[in-house]
């Protein structure tokens, strides 16, 4: 999260001729908006990326297991069908 430097902000406004009380009031208002805003940080994105990578890995693992089971079933079925055809 980025920090809002109230001192520098107030000093900048004062250097441009704004009275200190008014500069502080504006700074407080901006600080409140900044603190209550809902924004995404780089850390949030990195955590989300890690969670998505884990979920994708889990799905791929389940799919691999499912496909393996389907292949075994297909081989078993083919063997049974060919075995029945060979005996006739």
C-alpha cells in the first residue's frame, strides 16, 4: 500500500499560498478518502496469481486422474470385446 505523505502535501499547498488550516483540512479529507478506498495492490495480485496457479494445478491433476481411469476402462472394454470376438 502506498503512503500518503500529509506533511509534504500540506507544505506544497502552503508554498503555493494556501493558509495552513485550509491545507490541513484538504489533506485530512484526501487522507480519509485514501484510507477508505478499495484498491488492489501488487501484493493482492501476486496472492491471487498464486491461488489461481494452485487451482489450475489441482484441476489438471484431477483431469489427469480422470483421463487415466477412462483409458484403463477403454482398454479393458476393448480387451473384453476383442476377447469375445476371438472366441466366436
